[in-house]
């Protein structure tokens, strides 16, 4: 999956990541992007990342 934009934020004690910056974590099921099947989202307790050399 290629992300051209994303949503990443701390929301109500959880980390929310979505494949589009128009994502609304307060109403994920009412999000028109979900109806189109064009977005995925993750809700997590923690987040880790590492840098890799290209």
C-alpha cells in the first residue's frame, strides 16, 4: 500500500494511524472514506519505529 497522506495522532490515550489525513477518529464508522473501501486504520497502545538506510 502506498500512502500519499496519513493521519497519526494520540487520541483518547491510544495511538491512531490511518491511511488518509481526512480520517475522523471520533466517528470512524461514519467516515465516507471507509464506505469506499479506500482506507485502513490502526488503533494501538504504543508505537515504535526505526530508521533504515536507503
